[in-house]
C-alpha cells in the first residue's frame, strides 16, 4: 500500500493522532489542503476555534453542534509555536487548543485572557490536578486554561511475550529481551523518561552531571534495542508481529493494537508516566464570548469525554466521562476507572530548557557501535 493510500485509510478510520499527522503528510508529499475531510457537520460560522488536526470533529462538541446547528470555523495549526506566531501577527480567533506547557508562554505573549470559571458548567467535575496545572494559574489566582484531553507516554508491552508482573521503565533495559525493545527517539519524551528514572530533581534545570548520567543510561540501553522509533505505525507493526515486545508509547498505539486483537498492556511505570494535558484558552480579542463558553462547556462535557476515551484512547478532564465508559474499554485503553492516582503520580511534560543538549545526546548515542 502506498504512503498516500495508507494515510487516507488511517484518516478514514480515525487512527491518526495529531502528533503524527504532519509527519505522514511530509512523507506523502501532501499538504493539509489535500487531506480529505471525513464526516464533518455543517459549520456554524459565528465562532473561530483554532485547533489541531483531528480535533475538528463534531463528536468533540456535541452540545455545541446541537445548540448552534453545526461546528465552529476550525482553522488548523501544525504545532503551538506556529499557532502563537499567527496569533501574534493578528490572526483572529475566539478559542484555541494549546497544551498545558504552553499556556504561560501564550499568556506572557499577551494573546489570551483569563477564563471566567463561573461560566463553566462542568468546572467542578474536572479533575482537580488538571485544573491547577503549573503555568495555567497565575499568581493572582486567575485561570487561563480549561483542561480537556490528556494522554501519556508510558510503557507498552506484549503480555504474552513478556514475563510479568511489569511495573517499571527498567523493562526497556532488561537484557532478557535484547533485540526486542524499542524507545522513542524524541528526546522531549525520552530525555524526561530517563531523567525521571535517575531521580533528577528538576529535569528543566539539569546540571552537566545530570546530562552525563542520561547519556550513560542511554548508552547502556543502546545494544538492547531493535530500533529507536520515530513513527507510531512502524512501532505498532513491530509490536503486532512480535519483532519487539516492549516500547515507550502513547495512548493511541495502545488503542490501535488492542483494537486489532494484539495482547498488549499499557501501564504507568512506578517511576511515573509522562503526561500532557491540552485544553482551551480564550483569545485576548475574542469577538464571540458567549459562543466561546458554549464550546468550552460542550468540549468539557462527559458525553464528549466518553467519545474521546472510546474512540481515541486518550483521557478526558471530566471524571464523569470515565463513569460512562465500561471497565473493559478503559482497560483496553490503559486507563483506570478513577484516574486520580495516575494523574497524581504522573510527570507532566514541560518545555525543556535542555532540548538542544538532549537531542545531541541521542544523536551521539545512535552513532555508537
């Protein structure tokens, strides 16, 4: 199957996450303008919602569609820096969808305004830890972010090929599985995983010794790896065939393999999974405030969360959404019935001050024989 045809197939089946859509487009030589749009409702063009590809679907906002007769205008951004640059240049939107580690940057750039919690119908039902994520609440107590979706970089393994119980990232350093392990090559994730394993106090402000220890740990792992993965599909195919038996992975891969009948398990290691949370911010010059809050309420509602969990395999900010999903489906998605403990022990992603150094480390490790 050609890259282009496989891309279209994955889009039709909604198996492509926002994280790898743009990588696929580049590989296929395509742009967003030629990507087919699937099952989209009529537009109610009285609100502009700036979001990721794949999040521009009516199922994410059923109450809004019901009230307004369609979805908002939904221009797409490829990454949050691109979105910020456009907003700073005067691009007019009402609501945007960054992740938690970018909110303070957008706030300081002056492109968003505080949220009025009194207008949020589901605020009290959102997980407390997500309502107060670092950088989303300013010192004066103002909230700048409505959490919606969250996901993890955690440990994925074949239950039938790995001896249990498994509870640690150390599985990816186990000589017993030499040649059958894989690690993501994105150091924003992998660097933080290793820093967490090593007990680095502040991964955003590491010493030269911390960075040297991370490199040493990766050099220890290198001979055990089948490959570093930079494409979810490649990793998933290797896991399905048994070429690899364990890897660092995202929720979407666990959902895809589980739905294919592959006996995988997705766990938060005892050292901590990496977690990100994305959600909604109100643009500084939003022209449609009432409709903006309608969208926030629709996307933070439990019925929207139920669809997100069941279809995409990501967590939702509304705890009632988890109550509407069966224990069987949650288990397949690697999510607990009550995620409070998982969220409480997770290491939330940050914009690393050391990404350049970490990227150099992984390239040096890859180059070793």
